[in-house]
C-alpha cells in the first residue's frame, strides 16, 4: 500500500499526472475550476469539473489542490488574519505564473513562521506571493488563507469528484476519508492507485468527527428519532477533542482538535487524565472546557484561549467524553451507540458526559432546561442504534440549542465571488452604542460579519441599496451610511479583540431586512454583551 501522504511539494520524481504530463500545474487551473464550480448550480456539473482538474494533477499536487478548494490547507493554522491581508497593497500580476507547488510551498513557509519577527516574516512572504498572483488568484488566495472559499466545492462534492476521477466506489472513498481524517490524503491515495479498502482505523491517526443535524427542541428530536428510547446528553460549550492512547494505562497519549490538529503539548492535564484510564488502547471523542470556582462552565472564548495556549496557565481544562471509537485493539465505529456507550462508561468513569435515556419528549425537555440553567449550550439527542459516521452530518444525532435574534445595522459589505460576483455579499454588522448619538461618529460598533442566509433576490436588492448609501470604498469593501437595519440570528457571542466591540457573533445569519425600523432602533452593544456569561 502506498504512503498516505504525497511527496514533498518540491519533489520531481513523482510528478507524473494521470495523463502522463510532467509540467507543473498552474495555480490558475485551480482558480478557473473554482470559478466554474461557483458559477453553476448543477451538482453534476460541479463534480465533473472538479474531477477533470483532479485527473490533470501530478501526484504531489493532489493534496494541496484539495486543500485550496476546501480552504483547509494541509499545513493547518497559518497565523494570517483578515487585517493582514486587507493591509497588503500589492498590485496584481498581469499574467499568471504561479504553480500549485509554489503556492503550497509559500503556505508552508507561512505556517512555519514563528517567534520574534514572525509577523513581519509572514507579511514579507505574503507580499512576494501576492506580487506574482493575478487579481483572480489574489481573490482565491484570500479565501484560502482565511478559510472562507465560497465556491460551493464542499467536501461532499469533492469526495464525489475524487471517486469519479479515480473511478472508485463512492462509499470506499468516503470511508477512507473518514479513517484517514483527510480528504486530501484520500484523494492522493485514490488517484495514485492506493488500496483504499485497506485503510483502517489507526491509533494516532485522527478521524473526522461525527456531526449533528439540528432540531428545534429536545421533544421534537425525541419524536424524530423515536419511538424507541434515545440518548439525551448535555451539549457543552467547549472545544471538541479526540484523544488517542497507544496501549494500556500510562501509555503515550495524543490529543487532537476538531480540525485534527495535534494539540497534545498544549493540554497536559488532558493527557494525564486519559493516561490513567483502565484498559488498553483507546480512541475517545469528547469536549473540554474550563470551569469557574463554583464548578460552572466558563465562557467559550475563555476555554478557547486556554485551549490554544502553549504557556503556563492557571485555568485547568476538564475533559468529558461521549463516545469511544476504539478500545483494546477493537474498532467500534460500526457498533451501535448503546454498545459504545456501555464500553465508554467502563473506561472514562466520572469523565463521561451527563446523559439520560428516554423515549419521553417531556423528560427530554426537562433535561434540556436543566442543561441550559447550568450554563451549558443545549443538548444532543442521539439514536441508540446509530453507528459512528465519522465526518458525516446525519439525522441520527440532533443538536438542540437556543437561537437569538438581534436587529443590527449594515456598516459595509464586501464584493462576492463565484456565483456572487458582482453582488455585495459579506455584510459588516454594527450594534448601536447608546452613549453616542445616532449620526455621530462611533454611533455603531462593529461586532461581526455574515454572508449566510442571503437569497439571490436579497443579494440583488441589497447591492443596489447599499451602492445608493455608499460613503467610501476600499479594495475589498463598500462602506455605507448606517441606515439599513437587518435582523440577524446568532447562536451567541464570544469575547474577541477582532472587532471594536470586544465581542464577535457566533454563527450569524440573515433572517431579513427590517424596513420598519430606523438605525436608532437597532439593538445596543450592551444587549449583546449581556449574552456573555
């Protein structure tokens, strides 16, 4: 079986594409594919175009290209934010000259920059990359580096495209992607003739987490999954973790984040807990968060701050586990949740997530209210006969959490790309500062952005209206008179230094414009701050 990762980007020995070509593939090919995919609503056409690109690539270009199209580069976190990219003032190149390998190598250098002077080093590296990129390439690079490529090339489509390009069964590709934890590595395997059927669950190789669909209430979720009893468990407002232990108690432990990044060195307290569990090898799925002095969960942002720290911190992370994928040399992915849950209890003891099993919607609602009152995010309702569908968002796990709506003001909007080219799409949202009179500078405080929830009809209308309200223009955005009020649904807020208000909206999406409200009627920054625990 070939290796699960491609050769280094600079290698030339393995640079033979499926068509026998040895020339480096231009990055412009990825850009053209992205634009073509974004420009069609046909799923079949999207998959066909993506498959054509994949077939044309050399072996060492496959994983980088998949990362570009999904805005999930193989190098992981890059330390590049939107402000850094906005401040770049580099004229685009007149002609395309970048290759996929050159862009991948530049991103590797960005990821490697660290320590004193790293910010300047990243800016210099970005300037060199931007100087060689055309305007179209710069736009896609911005989305790639910010993790916001909006071309409709979601992993599901790319998985289909990999199967089509490699002429492999779709379920075989899906399962391999699940078990390797990387669609890019799976694509490399599939397109280079690897044995996908031989890919198995391996301790130390993280797999994509199983995801949950949504339900309006706990009772509705029980009804949807019934009539048999279901598991109703507390949904913690923490950070997802996947923990692997190589062997029995005291053996080496590795901890991975939701994005499958290795964070073992940052969370020694989690390593210590799992190292002490009974039994042999383990792969556990769970959440971690910090608690206050009363034992209540701290705000999500405080957990994430501790979660991402490499220094000495006073806050201690606590793990809670809700699933076991592997135990004592046995893979449990295909076992029902009831079996996995029994094994989990025997292993993690008090570190298991709080849950009840019930077929009664009223009991589920009562448990949900208790979870919210304790400061948790909501509940998860799970079918007890469900296998662990890694990397999939099925209907056998349903999450229930409250949704908040606020009336905010549009401060600016960014031009869209792909299907949204020519429309103002990504909205900059502001809350009212009650200490400043409307009409005066600083009357509205920026608290986040969103492009979600916008129909084509709304996009057309808001583009025309915002251009009428334009006050100035930057490279990426049109700034407007703060006159339009828009109703925004959010899951909550978190502390953030990214925006002037000191907080950021979580999972913001547009519900609709409020023509009946003036900007003076918008919700205040204090109302949003009230959501911070």
